[in-house]
């Protein structure tokens, strides 16, 4: 019976990562020096090779040192879950909405928590002219703090309404986003929000952030 | 320095002002403290009543349950809930550090914040997909992940908003649970994320991943690939058993040392991307306002911190004598190097004993004997980590990060990443209260 060496648990395929990721991986994930790594690498190569051959003979698998039990899935099959929106607009779906359309949806599905005209209720205000003075987070509003308009769309679509998340159509999410932006006077009352126009809305506070630890990114 | 002798003639050497005793006295602790306590409390032997058998010694006890829970006499050892009536908003549960000891937070008492209730997830139907800028998008079931090589590590988890009440300009007069209850420590077991990323392959343009939960807010956070390849884990077990529902069952992302919210629970999707998503939690909630009106972004790190859990606010010392000052220290950067303790508000310091093992990015228990003479005292702890980071004094912290103009509600998060020294004032009546010093 073939029993892989315990070292295989810590061995990782070298073929998969890019050189950049591999360097980070070996430098950080393995707490060993490069010299030490070289010293043991031959033995590990042999172990990996042996397992590769064993797996190749028994299962035909090309990846040796992990169980390789991930089931291939294509992006189309992930589409219903893939709701990430990036600040440059990547991921925004088809569809559109206007502030006027949003006002109707807001009155039906949002007002009970967020209050008349988005002025706040049991949930946070969405429309406000609050200015920031001092460090209290309670002053943060969409208008004075949120750096990207895409975040509004992303959050409504993934998390709202609180009791019925994912129940809004993309058109409805665009309309509500447009309504909030217009009520905050960040777009015009007649503007339409869609995948092209929304990322172009420049939020007032966008350039007011400091990356805390740049070397951790 | 002043010396004191206990009943067996051992020397208890003063290590700093106002009664702090050298940590080495802890080595022979049973004898040293027993003797000294006797001297402090009074005639311990006088007036003891004759011993009798209590009822539980005279009858058969109860049958054992299949899953045991703490004694009914320990019912007060419980989390405090921010939203007990389950109103439509988030819910926090805080760890009662003043009622615990050691370094492991029991699973039932691990802190949790959930933004849309605790989802009831069928583990057989749960899936984790990894996609985006990868060579092969892959889907994993809990069953398949369970066949991967497992790793275990002890790691603290801390909400970025833990200790936030201490941004208030006045001491909050709250327990260590209310002030610091949003941090806990457990042994997590799971699959290294790097192992799974090896199977999917990563495109060179991938700099971030977006992690997303299967809960109703579909909570999502952006994580640098750098961290993912360092020590990130898909955690399946918490202190040896499957994750607690409120802590992410059946699987969560574990990013040792990084703010709790990034350790996405109920993890169902990881998307490799070239830019961060600036999701609501990173664009708004976890960006911290600074005194000049700017704000930090991507703070991530839970910096070096410590606090005394005993004695602490709300407790009362029962007369002069020898006590043990005990607390917790941790750093998101690595191991705790040392903890210093003061009993005179920072005028003099003594080095505390650290309970082994001292693990990277994990709770470290510190202890120091202290003889309370019945006078006023201000107890503080200050931690250093192995990278040389030192826990700031409150004055140092406020000079950089500012403070509120008026006290905030204790359950609010007026700002985040507060790690300065906590001070407990001991009055002549023995009562312990939160103070600033």
C-alpha cells in the first residue's frame, strides 16, 4: 500500500501559481528560509513525484498533492450568485431606472424603515445634508461619506429590503439608486441610472481616504 | 526594594509601586498565595464550622446528557445581547471576559455579530465556489472540503468596533464585557485557502478576492490576495467541533489578526478580482473618521492590545491582601512579547508572567500578584508584540485618532480599531470602576 509522506501535506504545486504569487506564497505561508527550502526541496520533489505517479496511475489526476475534489463550474452556472459590483462598474447588470420610478418603489418597500423621503427611521437616513465634524461615525451619510455610487446599487441588491433580500429586480435597484442619488442632489431628477451612467456619478467624498497599511495590500 | 515573607518564609519581592509583586512569585504560587492571603484576610482558621455531608453527597445524581452544558449555577456566565427582541437590525453578543479564565473562549460564549439573523444552513446543500480571475472556477461541498488536509491554529477574532465605547471623553462605567466583549479566541481547524487557490489557479492580474456569505445580507468583503496566500483558512471546526451557527456554520473565512467583519461567515463565494469592491462594509462602516475629516480605508489589522479581566469594573475586592491581576493580551501582528502592569496609574510598571504557550495572533493570558493595601489604586496593563509594536496610552491614542465630544451609547460604534490602555480604579471600599488615567 502506498502511503504519501507527511511532507506532502505542506507541499504545493509549483506549476499553478504565477511567479509573483509563488514568491509571496513561499515567503509568507511557509515560515522557512529560502536556503532551508532548497535543502529540503529535492526530497519533497521526490515525494510529490511519487504521489503524482501514483495518482496518475490510479485516477489520472494531474494535480498531485491536494485531493483535487473541486468540481469544475463555469461562470454561467455561478451567474445567479455573482452579484459583486466593482467601483468601475464591472458587474453592473442590464437594466435602468429613474428617480421617479424609484420614488414609487421606495414608498412601497423602504419607507417603513428608512422614513419619509429617506430622512431616516428605525434604519439609517439615506438622504441628508449632515456635515462631518469630529470622528463620530454616526455622522456618516451616503452624500458626505460613501466614496462610490456603485456601492449603493451593490448593497441594495444584495441586502435590501431587510426582510426580503434579493427580491428586487435589477430595474428596481437602479430606480432606487437613482432616487437616493437624486434626493441627495447628486444627480438630476430626470437622470437615468444604468450600467454606463451609474459609475460616472462622482461622489463628493471620494478622494478623502487614506490607505491605513499600504504594504498589506 | 520592600520585601515581604509569606507563611513558608518565601520572599515576595515588590516589583513596582502600590503593591505589585514580582511575577516570579507565581512560580511557587500555591504556597505563596495561600500564605499571603491568610495573612491579608485575617484569622482564616478561626471560626470554621464543622463539615457535614450535603444532600448531593447522599443521593444519586442526574443522568448525563448527550451534550453537556455548564452547571445551572453558572447561568450568569452568558453573553450580553444588543438586540434581544430581534428587531430588524444587526445583533451583537459579547463575551463575558470577567467571568472566564485561560485563553480559550468556549464556543457558546464566543462573540458574534450577525447582520440579518443567524441563517439555518443545510450543510449538505451548502456550496463554496471560487471563481473570477482563476484558471478553473471550482465548486466545493462541505463533504469534499472535509477530505482536504486540515490545519489547526489558535486565533483571536476581534470586531473592528470592539472597545469603541472608549472613544468617549469620559470613562464609560461599563464592564469588560461591555467594553471589550467583541473579541474571543478559539482553535480553528480547516483547509488552507492557498490549497484551494492552487487547484483553481490564480491569474496574475488578481490582486483581491471578494468573500461573500450565504446569509441574508450576503455580506461581502474584499481581501488582498496577499493575505489569502499568507495564513487564510476556510474554517470548518471551532474548538474541535463544527462551527457554531452564529460563528459561520458550516464554513467561514478565517483571516488571523484581521478585523472580524472580514472573516466572512457562511462563506459561499470567493471571487478573484483586480480591484477591491468597496462593499458597504468597507466603503462606509469599516472606514474610520479621523480628526482632520479624512478617513482610514482598509485598516484590516487588529493591533496590539491588552486589558485586565480581574479585577475589573463591577467587581469588588473583599479586603486588603494578596490578589492576582489577570488579563488578556493579543496582537494581529504576531506573538505577545511582554505585558507590563501598573497599580499606580502608570507611574511604575512590573512585568507580568505570560501563560505558555504564547501563540501568534492568539490570546495570551498574563498574570501578576498584587498586594492590595486597602488604599486607592489604578490598575493598567500594556502589551508589546514581537514586531515591537506597543499598545498606546490613552493620551497617545487620542492625540492620533481623536475622541468624541460626548459619551456615545455603549452599544454604538462611534469609531473603530481602539487599542489603548484600559484603566480600572480601585476605591478604598474595594469597588472597581472604569477610569481614565
